[in-house]
């Protein structure tokens, strides 16, 4: 039973360290979150006095070792980033260009060696009829 509790504590400590790395402490947000919010703000398009549209697809590119470290927690980290960005947009009165999506991806060449945030409006699906795949 003690071994099981030890494993549980080790997993909790790893998750806590990962959360600190990405999201910072209660006192302030981590650098990755700040970069995500900044990318959103920089891409805001004011359409009228009551409408500001921002991209809805955000990709946080990480070096492969960091991405592998996060591996088992990708969904939770992605959801936390999405929640923080959604809250930021709500506070600013932004309108998303579509369904908000934040995902993490591995990238061999990250300019600062730690992460890179990319964003864009989701490409719209054309109205052309679908073709059956060639067999």
C-alpha cells in the first residue's frame, strides 16, 4: 500500500511541476500563456465599435523533448490553455472566427528554443461536393 501511495505522490508532483512550467503560480501567468494571449491580441481585427474578431485556431509548438514530457497530459494542458484564452477573449469582448481550438504540437525548429505560438482563423470548408476517394 505504501508503494502505491508513493507512486501517487510522484505522479501528483510531476503534474504539479508541469502545471507550474506552463501556467505559473497563482501570482502570475507563465510565459507560454502570456505569449498565447499576446498572439490573440496582436491578431485582433476591429470590425466595428462593437465587434472585434480574433483567430480561433492556436498552435503552441514545443521542442520534441518537451512535447514528449507533456505527452500523457496533452488533453488536459490543451484544455487549460483553451480555457485561459476563452476567458481572456470574454474579458476583452472578442468574437472568435469559429470554434476556439488550442493544441500543442512538436516542432524541430522553435525560434527561441522553448516554444512558439501560431494562430490563424480556421480555414472554411468549401461548398464543393465531396468526391469518393479513388480506389
